[in-house]
């Protein structure tokens, strides 16, 4: 994606997968003589095996790297500091499906500090507790200070730093970081929007290979996201909680360091317990348990078509009550894409409306999770897909036509359920 879109996709540091890309990295290392690099070995966690080094690498170390499996990334040299200490962010992201793409970002997260004051000197590169922010690394330092505040910080007035500007604890909540940014005159709102943009672009980038794995797992080579598995498993049967590790530089630009597919939900402090317990509760409430929607299976008598009778190129699928195929949805997408948001909304059939209602109901019970995608400005992400899917298109047109506000309208088709409660939980 970086090769295709350039600067727009510069959301993660320059990186290489070794040993396959060793020669490409070695050439980059020679071109960037003043760069620092960080090495992360394959199949490790908790900071094990991570090392930082300059471009001037000894020959014996180069030979060793040429054989190892792992990732080498350009080290970000200008991290934003608080009290002279480096920190990173653990952002919890929930994905309900990839088609349509539904992304929620937890409002609360973790801010993890290094326990030694930061220095840009290459002489300090071996100091893991200065350059690495991993909790598992820094908790071994006698200087580590546990955050014992198990209460919410939303209304907290006390500064999270002491008189000398040092963090009072080695781990904060995002609420504490918001308060600190406000005190320092920094724009956390802009950073938050940039982080959501980073999350969306990351998940779009992996959608195609994930679809391939989905089809491979179900043994349906060309089934796409419409492929179904044993017991009726469909693309909406799954959900995932990811842990995005993000570093912020001094220009307040967020950089994606890595995505954890199994983020730790253990609670080593009251702070962790409060944040992670609420996260799990909100995720399970958001996901819910419900039967497959009309999007994946239709009965012959359940579909109501627009009055024109010619909204889509092929209505035989609905008449037969069969599954919506990739080809069928592509034809419907072609028709909707050419219409304005209001005109597209008027062409929505029961399949589209059920998708919209389900998405809206999910957001209404999302708790501390914020819907990042679909979003009102979703059109700017269309370019990153090879082809916008029917499901994504339906939700984009809905958002552009007014999103949740349309459920207060009296112009909805008769089969669309009327909303009676407008208070989000």
C-alpha cells in the first residue's frame, strides 16, 4: 500500500521482513548511514529479543541477521516525550467484520512509559528501559511506579505529572493523557482522528489476504466473503479485538509499530482491571448474538423491492430466495455507486436496510467503543480498495445521506423497524 499510495500510507516506519528482504534492507541501511534500526524476532513477545542498532553494523552481526526470521524497522528518532520519557500507546480496536468493514476503537487505552530518561545518543542504544516501552521490560526496573487508581479519570483534576514534570506512574490511561495534552496546549482531538485514520488504513490493507484465508479455511477457493462454512458460519459470524501499538512523534504524528492479534487482557493493576474489564464487557455487548441477517440468506417472500421495479440489473436472485453471490452484489453496487446519497437510499431494498439497521443497532449499544468505520467521510477511503464492495457501499451511502439521523425521518419504507429509543448505551 505504501508503494501504491506513497505519502498517504506512510503510517508505519520503513520496515523489512528478514531474511527474505535482507538485501533490500542492507541497501537501505547503506543509503541511510545516520539511521537507527530496531530488530524484532519472529514468534516472541514481551520485548524478548528486541535490539536497537545504528546503520554501522559489524559484519558478524550482518551475517547473523541474514539468517534470522524477524522484522527490522527504521527506529523513530524523535518521539514525543513526557517528563523526558518515551512512551507508546496501546489502542484497543474491535473489528466486527471486514465486508462490510466495521471498526470500533475503544475510547480508553493504555499509555506505557519507559522508566529511564530518553537520550538520542547512540551510546545508549543498549538501554532497553530507555528505548523500549514494553510493560514486561520496564516493570523489572525499581523505578517503575504502579498506577493504583482504579477509578475513572474523566473528571480528574489532579495532574498526572509531579512538580518536576515527571509522570506520577509508569502507566497511564488515555484519559490521563487527554488531560495532560489539554494542560500542555496540545491537540489530542487531532491526534485521535489521525490514529483512527491509521487504524482504518491498516485494516483495509489486510482485508484482501484475510479474505483469501477465509476462503481457504472454508475450502471455497473463489467464494470471497460470501463463502459459508459448516453450521452456517458466514462473514458476520466472527469478531476480533486487536491491540494497536502506536508511537507519537514530536510533530504529533502517530506511527503504527505493530498490531497484536492476542492483546493481553490480564490485569496487573487497578488501572488495567478497570480498563480491560469494561473493554471486554463492551465488546461482548456490541457483538451480541443474533441469527444471520437477510444479507446472507433470503426467503422468496421476504424481499421488498423499490416501487420502480427495476432498481437492480438482476432480481432473479431474490425471486429464487438464494444466497447473495459476489456477482449479484457487484451488480447492485454498480447501480448504487452512480446515484447521489439520497437517490441511493431510495433504492435500498430490504437486504440493504437490514444491513443498515443492524449497523445502527450495534453503534447504539457500543458503550465506550467509538465507531471509526463506516464514518461520514468514508468516501476518502474508497481509493484504497481495488473495488468497493456492495456492503461497504451501502453503509457509505447511508452515512452520506445522514446516517443515524434518518431513523428520525418519517420517510422510511414500511418494513424498516421504527426506532423508539435514541439513547446510546
